[in-house]
């Protein structure tokens, strides 16, 4: 078995049913993605549009591509024809652009709203209060070519497990609140995307349904 296949198996063994793995393959060569594919993995996460485009051409058609990085509005058009899920929608402007491009291609694109809960300045996303206001405001209901499937976040990069758990719990609580107040009749609002290589076990404990794992499967990235 290849190293990638072995690592994949180890991670999958940690995931309870109902938690799906996004294999984060950014900066890794397509050969490694193929090893994961041959071992049965179908969901891959990328965070750069150009790199994603190249990999899409080289990989089998039944791969489910997730865009997990910060997405610039002017690049939405390139991925709109095929992307399965956009994880990190961090502004209303971006959501509107995804809606517009999805309409052009006759699609409804699944998205997650990214929350900014971590301490780091650099992380994008809606604060819990901004997210609450946007969803209760209801404008999104008019955007008929996007479907908000849930919430996404990245915890602070730290060894402090209690802090990571606390941040993920804030996201989990907000998900529950939004589910009740805005999506009670929408079973499709069901996804909680948090957890990376170093914290996906905590993510599972705090209700993640999608974990985004790169390094543990593919090794260190070569930038
Ligand atoms: C790169 C990346 C990951 C994967 O990180 P690892 O530590 O390699 O598992 C997960 N989520 C996002 C948004 C990323 O950019």
C-alpha cells in the first residue's frame, strides 16, 4: 500500500459515520491525489483556483472538488461550472457573485459561510454576530442559485486544546441557533466544516460533519 493510502486509512478509521473527509491536496502533485483516489477517496479540497483547474483536468470525472481557501470574487467564474462545495464564503459580495455565476451555468452551488472566531488577525470570515444578522436578514433567500449548506471555521493555530475546543463549540452553538431560527425547514442546512490535521479529533467531538485534512494524509507541503 502506498504511504498516502496508508495515511488515508488511518484518518478514515478515526471518523465516525456521518463525518466526511475532505482530503486537502493543495500544493501536492497530482500523482499523490491519484494514490488517494485509487484508495477510494473522492472528495478533494484545494485553495488556489489555477492549481485546482489543472488538477481537475488530470483527475477522473467523479471527483468531488471542494474549494476551501479564500476565494476572490473575480475568480468565481472559473470554478462555477463544476465546484461541488465552496467552504469559505466570507462576504455577502462573494455570495452574490457565486449566485450570479451559478445562474450563468444553470447550477445551484452549495456553499458554507465562514466564521471568524479564531484570535488570529489574518483569518477571514463573518463574526458570529455578522453571520446571525445576515442569516436572519433573509436576503440569501433571494439568491436562488446558491444553497447555504452550513458553517465553516478554522480554529486558532495553537497547542491549547481547550481553546480550540472552545472556538469550535462557539461555531457549533451558532450552527444550532441558525438551524432553529433560519433553516428549520431546510434539511440541507446540515454541514459543519472544522478540523484540520492537528485538531480534527476535537472537531469530531464538537459536531463536525466535514473535516479538512491535508498534512496527515499527504505529508508536508512543498511551497
Ligand atoms: C490547508 C488547509 C487545511 C489542511 O491543513 P492541514 O494542517 O494540512 O491538515 C484545512 N483547511 C483549510 C482552510 C486549509 O487552507
